[in-house]
C-alpha cells in the first residue's frame, strides 16, 4: 500500500526538500478535490428545479453548466497531476487553484446560483487558503483580490448587508495565513542558519584535528585536544571520551577522556568488552551509533560512579573503511532530543577522529619501519666492513704464506735501454712509500721522474711497481689512469696464479697422502705397516731418522 502511494505521488524529479514538500501538498490537494468533487457530482442534489437533481443527473438531462463542470474536472485534474509529476510546480500549484475556482464559482457566474450564499463564503475562504499555502505571499495577495472581486460581482440588494462581514472574515483569514507563512519562512531560515552553524562547527573541528595530524602530533594529544573542541562546540555534553579496540579485537580500551573523572578512569585502565551489554560494547560490535537514556526500559547504559549525573549516553563508531577501530562516547546531564541531523554531525566528528588516528598510526608505523631499515642498513654496513676486514686478513695471510717460500721476496727489473732483465729484490724509497701508503707516488731521483704504484689484491697491498721516466717526460691523467688499471689487472692475474698454484699443491698433497695410504693398506702385519710408514715419511720429509713407538694405553677403573 505504501509503495503504491509512493509511486502515485512520486516526487523524485524534485531536488530540494522544499520542492518535494510543495509537490506533495499539490498531490494531497488534488486527492481531496478528487474525492469531494466526485461525491458532489454523484451524490449531492444541487441543480435543477428546487435543487432536486445531482450534477451527473443534470448533465445527463443536457444541462450545459453541469456538463461543463464534469468535463472540465475530468480533463483538467489529470493535466494538473501530470504537470506536477513531471516537475512543473508552477503549473501544478496554479492548476489546483484554477480547478477549485472554476468548480466553485463558474456555476455562480453562469447563473446556476445567482447570489452569494453561506457555502460560497466558505469556498472563498478555501480559495484564499489554497492560494496562500501553494504560492506563498504572491498567491495570498492574488487569492484575496480574486475573492473580493468574486464577492463584489455576485452581490445583490438582498445580501448587500453581509458584505462587511464577509470582507472582514476574508481579510482576517488572509492576515492569519500571512502570519503562518512568515512564521514558516522564519523557521526555515532559522533552521538553515542553525544547520549552517553546525556545519561551520564541524568544519572547524575537522580543520583543527587535521592540523594536529599534519603537525605530527601524537595520538594522545590529537584525542585530548579533539575532545576539548567537542566540549567547547557542543556544551550540552559534559563528558566526552574515546575508546580504541585492542589487538585482540575483544576489548575496547579507554585512551582519552575529559575532566577529573576521565583522569581517574584512565588511571584505572577502564575498558569494556566488544559486544558487552554496554553502549560502547554494542557500538563497536554493530558498527552503528547507539543512544541510550537512563530512564529507558531495558537500557544498556551502565551507571558509572565517577559520572553519576549522566542521563543520556550516545556512542558513535570510529571507522576506517569498513573496519571499526573504536568509539566516540558523549554523555549529557540533559534528556536531549537527538535528531537525524545531529546524528550525522556527531558521526562526522567520529569519522574525523578515526581518520586522524589512522593517519597518526600510519605515520608512526612508517617512522618505525624507517628506523628499522636504518638499523638494518647500519648492521649490513658493519657486516660488510667485517667481511672486508676478514677478507683482507685472509688475503694477507694467504699471500704471506705464499711469499714465505721466497725468503727475499720476488722482484724483477727491466731496462729497456740496455734490454736487460734481472731479478732484483731491492726496494727503493719510492716503492716502499707506495707499498706503505697504498697510493700512487710521483718523485724525482737524479733528474729522473719516478712513478710508483701499489699492487693490490682485493684491497690488500702485496707489492709495488715503479716506472723510471726521462726528465722531459710528461704523464697526462689518462696515462696515470691506464697505469692504475694495469696494476689492478695485475693484482687479479697474480691472485688467479696463486690460487692455481695452491690448487696444484693441494692436489699433489692429496695424491701423496692417497699413495702412502695405499701402501700402508697393502701390508699384512703391524711391523710391515710401521716400516712402510717410516720409509714413506722419510722420503717425503727428507728425514735422516724416523722413530715410531707403540705402548699399552692407560686404563682407568
């Protein structure tokens, strides 16, 4: 039934609530006219000799006025209805007034009723009321003018004495209706101003909470200052607090609260279970606002000894997307009538709190990740340094053992003038400095330019290389870079050679051990085994004398 009425009286084409209300009023006026005019046409005798016939009967008898009335009604009323349905309020409003005026007063003008009657004055009042309610001030003025003209045109000598009374009634009705229209306008304006003020309050709270977030304020400070803003903006609430759901999703922990009672609750680590029989418990469970009054039957408001004056508690969920992270709790000493627009305002404040909390949490999480990454990077750098140190140490040890085989070291001099190549382990001052500093060294010696460059293997200096140039020679930067690159390649080649030789020695050692092991396994008694072991080791080590002794092992009781 309700859906059918909504389809019949459709106002979806209109955008504003005022337009929807005007359209609905026109629909109701048309419905009332349709009902009463049909009753008048079919059931009320008001035409013919001594008014013994109904309008439909007179129309069937061929009376023009009755036929015109019926045809006009059934043609013009649908026109007004569909004009209103299509979004034309002006045609719809004027159409209702015209429809009423024609049906009420055309019979008077055309002679069906030749004078003003008591019913006619009622119809004039209805005309004025309809004009004022539908078209406001302009309609009211137009309606009273048309009513007075109609009244004057239909007076005669028999009812001239009622003119002052009827005019007084019409003017009085107009004044009262004008006062009502002005009151409705003032109320609407005042309501708009109140709504604007509420929006400004909400915008101010939003801006200040956002500024706290941008200033990287902690969650505690954001909530504390935000709750103070709520109390300043909405003094009807004497206590405000915020609960946040813990990691277990089972409990809502109080994290911020106002006043002395709030400090005591925070010290007591006040919390409520999610889904518990409390306003906070149900709000966090259902993800919707809960408004509870202490006087309601079966109220879920739980009286708190620290807040004994609370008679109304309203909680609004803190949402991040579809997830509830907590609740905003507001308590009042007054039995407030919280409307839908109030609920929208308070829920918007809760949404701002949730957004601020989420932003601060994300920022703190990002800072934590940055600190952790910095710590990991520092640890990685330290580990790399340690690996480098160990590599250098191992490299130094490996090359020390390798060069230990050459007591005087390895050295080579090449004289390109005399084409002489000779081994020489003498270190010049320039070579020693390059070896010690690990950097390229340029110097002069007996008018000869010397360039010494260290030879490195994985950062470890294992030697140095020196070039002796004529006094007129000039080394440009490109040639210096070439010398350094050659020294690096030399280091790689030297390391590869050492590794190959080391591998060969290991292979030879393994082969010798395998050979000795094979010989020992070929003996068939302990004497032969000892003899073979002595002979093999003497050959390998070049020993002049080898002694092997066996004895009974020590035993313990």
